[in-house]
């Protein structure tokens, strides 16, 4: 299945750390940016650009029903969501930068500080699926039901950071773990075509994201999210007759 999504995020505290190795005049640092608000960036105006289908926030689902009698299955679940810190909000900077202690409330200036997982936050999960059928037409060409999908996995963000006035859009990196629970309304048409409308609650912990490049510091933070997803797809029967 393929689809699109929207997210809302809880506030988070982002910690930046570097022991001073290989970096410039900013020296070592270990500080937190606290009570940070962020939003998604759906880019749905780019959906019509069929040559670049991965620009909008999208979803991929690849799964198998391994027990049709009990309607159970397993699924690889990928959410390309974007996490973008809101510019010009007031946050608290607290910690040490080049040996100097800092503890102040400040307005975020994106020319000096900005942070986003915008290509993207990238939640990869393995989900258990439980299907609950509530209606089947007499000719079995239409089915309506629910699917419950608990799962866990990893995050592989591409983090774009502006720190001390210097910007770098990093490479992708396995940076932490995630978990979620998804509840979908599922419609099956003519046994093969599938539509799903789902809500998902999840949690992500980025323990080691790049800052200004490999070996030049790390960022860590955790947040919760709520996600709305619409997917469409195709299913087929692999059993021998």
C-alpha cells in the first residue's frame, strides 16, 4: 500500500553534545533547548509532481496475512513524516558552550539555530496486524472492517541543523527507536483493492542524530506524535489451489 499522512507532535527537549574534537571556535558543548514546539511539513502541493513522488509526507505498507482464519498478519510499516522546529518561538537554552554556562530564555532565530528531520523523521516499524470484519457483501466483492496494528522499530532521520549560524543537511542515519499503535478502517473491493483510513499514536526516541556532520556532535530528543494516514493498495492470494 501507498499513502499520505499528517502529524502533530508533543513538545520536546533537544540535547546537543560535542566533546570539542574536530570542531571550530565553538569548542565543546553540552546544552539543552527546552520546551521545543514542532510541526509537520506535508508538501501536498507536490503530489502532482509524479517524477518526485517522495517529496510529500508519504507511507508504505508491505504485509502478509499468515492466518486468514483468525485474520492475523505482519507488516513492514514505513512513515515518511517530517519534523520541523517552529521558528521564532521562545525556548530555554541551558547548558555549557565552550566552557561557558548558559541559562536563558530566547527567541529562536533560524539564522543562528534551526532543527528539523525533514527528509524526514522516518519511522520504520514491524507491526502485528489483527483484522476485524464487520460487513461482507453477499458476492464477497466488498468488505468493511478494522485493523489494529501495534508495532515497534527504528528511526532513520535525515537531520537538517543550523547551529551557531552554520547549517548542514546531514546524511541518513539510524538514530534511535520508535513504537506505535495504529487503528485503521479498512475497505476491500473485489478481493484485491484496499483502502485504509487510520489514526496512529506513537513515540520516537532519537538518541544519536547528526548535528554538523559525522563526529562533530550529536543531538538527542524524544517526542510523542499523533498521525492521520490514508493508504490505498493491492492484495493478492499466494496460496496454491
